[in-house]
């Protein structure tokens, strides 16, 4: 497979964004496309993976032209989110689904959970949402539910630290797959509290000649790996069962009769997403292979079919958008079209900003290709929100890049990487041209060097990059409040 290449161009300057009626008004473009808001489709190999995103000619500019963002608010271009904001304001009988993609700041679920909680408190909870299958890496966090798996599964990812490795199997929106050729291999999820019960499970998996099958059993038994590494299905504890108002079963829940069977054997390679509904809320689900034929799971979703908010967070630690683009176009489109989120959030930029060789044109190219892929799957009017990276600091001169004039000197010999300003400028310029929402997490924190005070207050880790749970709650509450405020503004459209 040919890995994506960044489109390099001369000059390190950034384009100046056009600030015109940022909330609810007309959006001016940069004149780079014949039709404003239309992005050329990315070029793909025969497997549907992006080779190189199509990109218009790059026009370098000087740092003096981009010394500050043209929008001084945390939330800009709120009018571009009008369909989502109307749903947030008016509610309805079906879930409001937000799907966030990004890096470790997304999959770590500190910031996403920080705005998931206030939105669900205000509008109701409709499930945990879309997740990678099982536990794709050590330390995987999934607030609200506990994932577990038996032996026999192997994980693939769009990115792993170390030497670049080819993606050997098609991967979808989660950035991970779990594969096995072992009969009886199982993956399970258990709700951590009554508020996270669900009545719909979605299983997405690869299909193709010779592929195996799955049995999906909904109930309140869960899969718990034994200390020896042997997988076993265990009955819920008495305390857990009591919390859900049900008696604990006398025997462990195994591959019970009545489980839903999914056949993945098809004549041509593709992917399939299947919804399994329960007439009542349940606390657990077990997904078990039915033979030794190969099975690859691409994503799982736990949802409620009634009203409320779902906030799905999908990402890979250390990844950048160029890695996200290695997902299969076919699998990505099938999953996106099935989940059909009301709002897609793109939250990349931190890892790009810490790359000493970051070029604005490269970041812009990847961002445009990601937007084109999302709109290709969901339609050109899909609300998309770009979250600019939080503030961060480094002692590495190569990362700070003070020669660009975009870095900031902080206390204790620390510096803000110039790449953060480069990324935010490109995000806002793209949001303005292509009519996307933009939320500035760095500004919400307090601007350059604010990471030091957040770390001193116990809201950021010592690496001055990663937000902890207290910081995620603080930052997420600001994002949720900004969206709630925008939902009742004229930019959201007329009242129902």
C-alpha cells in the first residue's frame, strides 16, 4: 500500500483568513476553487485508501500577515452548525449524535467526556456511542461502560509509534480493528451504571469470501478475562444486578439461544453494519465468533433509540490526520452512512504542531481531504466543527521554531510551539471558506502559556500537552456552554 504523502510547498507562511460575518452571515472564500466550499476529491488506491489529497496551488505569505486570528471568540462560524444547533435546541424523539475524531486528546476521553456530561445532563443520555471493538490498547478508557475481551484477538491500527508500518487490513472510522480466526472468541461490554444502559447495539465488521460469523447476545452477563488469560463469561455480581433492579442469574450467561446471528461471508470484500435492538434497556452485550473462519470487527456502538445526546469519541494515540486518511474509503463511508451523526467534530492538530517539519500546506491538504471524505459519506451540508488544539509547551527549540515568529516564550524555559498557531490559522481559514464551525481550545484555556497555569492547578499532566479529567471537565464545560448559547441565538435558525 502507498502511504499518504504530505504536499510540501515553498515557504512557511500562512494564508490570512477572511473574517466576514462569522456567525450566521455570508462566508467568503479564498478564491482557490471555482465553487466556494467545494473540495476536490482525494486520490485513492484500488483499496480505497487515500494516496494523496487533491490540493490547489499554495500561495505563501509572511508571518506578519497571520500574527493573530481574525476571530477573537472561542466559537466562530456558529451559523455553519445551524442544523445541529436546531436539534440541540428543539430535541426530538431520536438521539442527537455527535461524533468526534482525533488523536490521544480525543480517544483519551478527558475533553470529550467533559462536554458529554453537561450536554447529557441538559438533554438526556442516549448511550455511550461508537467505540473501537473491545480494548484496542492498554489503558483504553471508555467512561460509562467497561469493555473486555477473551484471548485470540489481534489489533490493527492506522498508526503505531515507531517505524511506519503498512495498514494490512481495511480500517474504518475507529482507527482500529480487532481480528480473530478462533471459534468462540468474545468481546463484551457492560454498562457501569444504570444511566448507561442501552437498547441498540451496532456491530460493524468486514465482509468477504470465507469470512466467519458472529452471535450477538444482549443481557446482563459480561465477559471478564480470567487472570490466567483464559476468557470466561461471568454472571453479574449481586450488587451490580441489584443496581439494575434485577435478580442475579444462577448460572453464567454464555452463547444463549436467541442471540442474533450475523453472517459475514459475501462474494465481494466490503463491510457491514448491523443493528440489534432490545425491547428493554440492557446492561451488557457479548459478541462471539461462531466458527474458526476469519472475523474482523471495525467498530461497535451502544445506543438508546429514544431522545438524548450521544457523544462518540474515536482516535488513535499519537496519530495525525495523515494517519486518519489511511482508513479505507469504503469502510469509512459505510460506517459513517450507517451512524449518520448530527455533528462531526475534527480535533486533530496537537501532534502536527509538535512536528518540527510541519508545513501549513501539508496540514491544510490533510484537513481538506478529511472534510471531503466526511461530506462524501454524509452529504455536503453535514455540520462539521473543527476544534483547535489546546495550549501546550515544550523545551525543544526544534519544536518551538522561534524563527517563524509564531512561538511564545513562557516561564521556566518553556515555549509554545509555533505549530499551534499555524494549525489554528489553517483551521479557521478552512472553516471560513468551507463553512465549518471552529472552536478555539487554546483561547478557552487563556491563550499562549496558559498550559503552565492549568498544570499548576492540577488540570493538565506534567508533559504540558495532555489534559487530565479535571481539565477536561473544565474545558468541556466551556465548549458545551458555547454550543448551548449558540443554539438559542438567531444563527441557529427560527424556533420550531
